[in-house]
């Protein structure tokens, strides 16, 4: 099982109906999207969070059950569900307004964590605003420290400047998180916020040389760069008709974790000993999955057969089954 940790919320996505702006509720949150992507791609997935008992929390719980996401690590709370209002621009790029005060998934304490994770949990995924806002942030950072070296640790910083108001403190915390991570996936926007003015490829190379075994930086329609042990490779992107990019980054993370698991690479030393060139199929699969999400409204992550069909069709049309696009847009 791959266990994702962090927020489970409701995205209120702006839609235009007869010239009026209305908001459609969609279950989301970056870490929950990662769990959803893993489950839809055929790997056992679980989620660890604190979930409201309000009507939205009940809807999220039912959603997790329908999608086959294990929620034995979910704790319930009478606090309200986190709400995020999402507006999509003409290019399909989202902007976010967070309503977080006093919410359930922001209130995780150490006693909400399992004292011991079962052996079936092979990897833990961390990321997004849950690593920023206390007490949940301190709780999950403690879990990461506790499990680092025991389980594979995946990290997506998923920078949200509107809630990361103390930049210096967050950058310092990020350095600690990076020390414990085995895989980091970040966007060029994340890198620009964390390391202003630095070349994203140079950052990926540095990360992979001194911290995680594998570092990936995605760059929208320009593709991605991935590095292991200081050796980097670039993969180009191919265009798709973008509806919006909500959930695309989460899809990429989920699909990459699934492929690493299938190839026996959810282990730090094993992954570090892998040639970066040998990960091209896995990276291409993850990019293809993310591309499919971009063709749909909201975080509607694809299933395994859909990704396989997309990769096969692209291979037939341009001879490149791995050059699928990646677009920014993590939810939550």
C-alpha cells in the first residue's frame, strides 16, 4: 500500500452558467488526489487525514469508499471541512482562495497518528498545505521523521504562496523535509519560489546529489527534467487540448509512484543505483497520465486502461509513446 497524508477538502470550482459565476463542489486536496490516482491506476492506496463529520466530510468518506481508498488511518472531527475556491483562467490555469481556519484536516495532533504503521505500507507521500499549517504540519513532519529510513518517502512541496506567508520559515522547514525524502517532484513554479533565480535543472541535480534518490522538476508544455545521483535527463512535452490543469501534478506523482512500485524501486538505495535513462518509460507514463487529467475539468484522474490507450495512440501517431505532456495544476 502507498499511504498519502494530508488535506482532504472540497474544491469549489468556478463555472460560468448563463453569464453568472457559480461554484461547483468537487472533492479534492492534493494528497487525496494522489491517493485517488494510485487507486485508479490499480495499486492499493490509503489516506491519512483528519476528516470532518459535516456533510462535506461524509461526502469525502463515501468518495474514498467508492474509489477503493483505504481510510483506516482517517480520524473524524466535528470541525468543518476545508474549502478552496478555484478560478480557472483562459489557459486552464487555476488560482486558489483557501478557507482553512479551524478546519478538521488542519487540526491533526500526534495522538491522531497510528503508533505503528503496518508492514503493508511500503511508501508514504507528503505534500502541500498540510506541511505548512500547524498543528497538522508539525504532526506530519514528525511522522516523516519517524518513518524515514523505514518506508519510502515521497514529497511534493506544492507551493501555495497565499498560505505560506512566512517564506523564510517554510524554506527552512523544506530543507528538513528534503533530507528525509527519497523522491521529490516539484514544478518550476515551486523551484522559483524556493530558490529564486536558480536554474530548475541545476536544482534537480543538486537535490538528487545530496538528498532524495530521484528529483523531478516539471515545466508545463516544456516537459520535465529528472535526476538521479546528479545525472539529469530531459523529456520534452507534446500538446494536448487543455481544459484545465487542476490535479495534473497530483496525477504525475501518483503515476510515478505506481510505476516505481511495479519496478521494485520503492527503496532508497535501489532507486539511487538506477540509471536515470532507465526511468524514461516510468516518467513518460506519469506524464501521459497527467496529460489526460488536463483534458478534463477538475481533478478527474485517469484509470490504467485510459493511460495505456493514450500512450498507444500517441505512439502510433508520432512514434513517441513516452513524450506525453505535463501541465502544472495540483489541487488544494
